[in-house]
């Protein structure tokens, strides 16, 4: 009688056959909304809890508040440092020693007042020149002086294209660059100059554009 070979039954291992599910990667806008930056002096402020701006609507939420990267402050900080340490060296010059002591003291006081005014002005220009991204629009605030500022805004649904540019060793190492936004509004181009994390900012804007388009489509269906 011939031998009969019975093949063993294959046991299906559901765990082995089952492909692992890939975790859905959160979008940039979701990541930003989960983050809350409390430091008001930061150049990249995500979802600030206690910051409001002029003409902000009641239900409008700030997604990002941006300033120029702190590295852009180095030139005027170096100038301010030189202005602070310069007077002791100037006082050794012959033409300065001929002045009476009162005149020397007055000149020193005026010099340091000018130095403080220079530092204060440069800080205000950096602090109040901001770019704001909300869930409804983008806002560009150009602060020129205490007496003059220029404010431009554009709804998210009027944005047509978003690009970003980084160039040079410094910008690459410290991760800052320019974000250029083409719009169909009265102001056709917005420029966020020397802002931190330009790639993420551009991605956030694209996510907001997609959200706005979805809201329009849902509104039409309803």
C-alpha cells in the first residue's frame, strides 16, 4: 500500500498577515494649534493665548504671530555696543580734554541718551513689525515710527500661491527665510521677510487654504 502524505494545514496567523496600520501624520496646522507660545518677545509665536491685534474679529483666532528672526537684530546690537563703549576712548583724545568738566559731562549724558533712543527705536521697529496669520486672513503690519504704520490684510480664500525662500549659511543654520504670498486682493503680494521656520509657515498657509475650500464646499452642499 503506497504511503499517503497529508500536507499539514496552514495556520493563518492573523497578526502576521495583518499589515500594521500607519499612523496618520498630523498636518502642520494641527501641530501649530496644539502649541501655545507664551513668550510675547518670541519671533515665532504659535496660537498665542493672550495676544490680540487691532480690528481682530470676536471669533477670529490667531494661528501664528511672526517677527523677523532675532539674528536680524545683530547689526544694530553691535552698533549699540560700540556706542556704549566709545565715550571712555573719546575722552582720552586731546581735543576733548580741553573742554571744561561740565561740558564733558553734558556731552557724555547727551551721547548716552542718544544711544538709549537708538536702542529703543530699533527694538520697537522689530517688536511691532509683525506678520499675523489667523484662521480667516493674513495681516501684515509695517511699523515705521510711533506716528506712522501701515496695515494690510487679505482673506485666506483670496490667497493664490505660497512660496518660501532660504539662502545662505546663516539662514540655513538658524532656519529663517522669506515667505512670499500671491493674492487676488488689492495688495497682490505679501512678503513675510526673515521669519523663522519658513517651510512650516508656508505649509500652515496651505492647510488653511484647504480648510477654507472645504468650508465653502460644505456650505454649498448644505
